[in-house]
C-alpha cells in the first residue's frame, strides 16, 4: 500500500495578532521560517508549523562581534 506524503505544516499568519514576544511582549512578524521581534531583536524559529517561543531558543539578531544590526527595525 502506498502512503501519501503530506506537505510540511505551515505556520498560519492569521495567528500573529494573538502572539507576542515572550521576552518583551512586543508584536512579532513572520520572516521566512522565523518570528521576528523588532523591539528586542530576537528571532524565534517555526518548526513544523509550530512557533517555538522560548527565549533561550531565540536567535539574537544583533551581531555583537561587529556591533551591527543586520535586520532593519520597524519605524
């Protein structure tokens, strides 16, 4: 019997208004496979369509070695 392969789950952007950054409680926006907080500059991964909103798992978007800010902030 052949098994159907389902496409990978995708994060539903309609959920964004209900989510907030767990570190600073600011709004998040979707960027590829990550949820980005423009306020505290953290990127939270989305794995199998599920946002991983754990501060310790977030990527810090400020390049501290060069003092640069690689992603633009929202005005």
